[in-house]
């Protein structure tokens, strides 16, 4: 039987900040944008203390400020979080060579070949992380990735949840369908219309009923997932698929020079990022969000891979010229994709 461990750090960005500024411990800490809650930007994360006030990721900073004016607002310091993330990933590799790096504060580990009891591995990993970084994590161990990820979320923060196949009915079936990977708000609405809100209720639908409703592939996925079945392997070497940056203007603008200068800076950042990783790209995408939040993208694929700022900038500005620029613009974004390793 496979044993997959999923780990997710608790309130990661906020926890890193609290660690290097001990005076923040226990205060409502909110990380996002430039750290100024009177300015535009969104919440990246909030400490558990701040979550008590209803503050959560992706909420506008100004809303967070309204809910929690006494909060400590701090800017995002990706470099520091990436440094701590690397320390954590190295600790995980001590426990198994088979690791899937999912994100800055999250990973899967295949511990099938580790003889130790699950509980003990989970606690040893958490202890090592606490020793090296001072941070807490939540761990889930289950027969597959789907269940391990749900399990790690069940007793956050600082939790350990071990789920066996027999636990599925008791621990998984009462959860809302949204907890299943791949179930978004649209599927949730369609299921709700059918009177289905929990994973258990979903599991009570026959396979042919689900494929009729959702098509063969997604229908069978929902059937298997609701029964706790997931055969996906761990992806141990993941090449980045894209690199991007975006800027929200302090005030909406229709000034071409401002938009062009911003795009110019974003291109420089993203190209520097791929050059550092030894990558070349073929596809350039420019994104504009207008004042009413309507968002449009234009993309161009070059005939050959390149990491030349001039070539990529030419393509990006060609994209930009395709937009209607008389409208008020709220945000500009730039993305490179279609990578290959530079020779
Ligand atoms: P999460 O693991 O989703 O959140 P978290 O670690 O802050 O809190 P917890 O896991 O205890 O619920 O995301 C990890 C980090 O990624 C988070 O600290 C900040 C960043 N992030 C964003 O920048 N924007 C987002 O919308 C989300 C969800 C996370
Ligand atoms: Mg987390």
C-alpha cells in the first residue's frame, strides 16, 4: 500500500515574518502588496490571529484594514520566504528521495519505503522543521495524493492527520465537495442544484449518472475522487511552465507612457528571472485589467526560443499595440512561457 505524506506550512508568509520579528508573535499579522493597507493590493496571507477578524488571502488590503485596523500590515518579501522554503524542502528530502514540490510552502513525499510508523515520521519532520526554522506545519498521511492533501488541511494549524482507507467514509464523506481537488465553484453550483453538497453525497451517485452530467473524463474523475481513489504518481522533477509579474497601479491610468514604462520594467524582471534559471522562452503574453476589472490578454509566439530582452520586448509591445488603450487601466501583467533549457 502506498503511503503519501502531504505537508503545508501554517500561515506561511506571516509565520516567517513573526519568526524574524518576535515582537509580532500573537498579533494579527497581514502580509500583502507593499504593506500599506491604505494603498491598493491584495492580502497574500494572514496569521491565524488576523483570520479571527475575517481577513483571508486574496482579499483587498483595504477591506482587511477595515476588518482589522489594529493589524500589523507588512509587505511581501518573496526572497526571504523562498530561502525558508528551500530549507524546508531539504529537510523533507532527508525522509524520502521521492518528493513532489508543489509550491512555496507545500510538498508531497512518498514514504512507502520508509519503515517507520506514519505518526512518527510526521512528528520527526515537524520537529526538524521547527528546529531549523521555528515554524509549524500541518501534515497529512494517506494512501494517495488526493487524500493526503485533504488530510493535511483537516487539523490546521500544527496538525497531524493520518487517514487510512477505512477513514474515508468517516473523515472525507462529510466534507463539502469543494474540498476535492478539481472541484471549483461552477461544479459546486451544479452539484448543489442536484441537492449534492458533501463528498459522501457525490459518492452516492452512480458512475454512469456522473459521466452523463459531467462528461466521460471529468465524470469518472468525480466518481473515483469521491471514493478516495487517486492513482496519480508524484511528479518529482517539475520544469517551470511560465514566469510572470504584474503591477497594479496606485490609480487607474490611461497614460500610454505610464503603461509602457511599467510593461518595460516587468519584462526586465521576468527575463532576468528566466535567464537566472537558464531558460529560453517562445511565448509572450501581455495582460491588462481595466478599471471595471475586465481582464484581457494578448499573446505572441516567436519563431524560435530566445532570452533576448530586445526580442521579447518587441513581441510584448506588439501585443500591447493590439489593446484599446483609451480605457482606464488598473493592472498590467507580463508572462513568458514555452520554455526550454538554454544551450
Ligand atoms: P497557503 O498554504 O494557501 O496559506 P498559508 O500557508 O498562509 O496558510 P495555511 O496553509 O495555514 O492555511 O499559501 C501559502 C503561501 O502562499 C501564503 O503564506 C501566502 C501565499 N499566497 C498568496 O500569496 N496568495 C494567495 O491567494 C494564497 C492562497 C497564498
Ligand atoms: Mg500553508
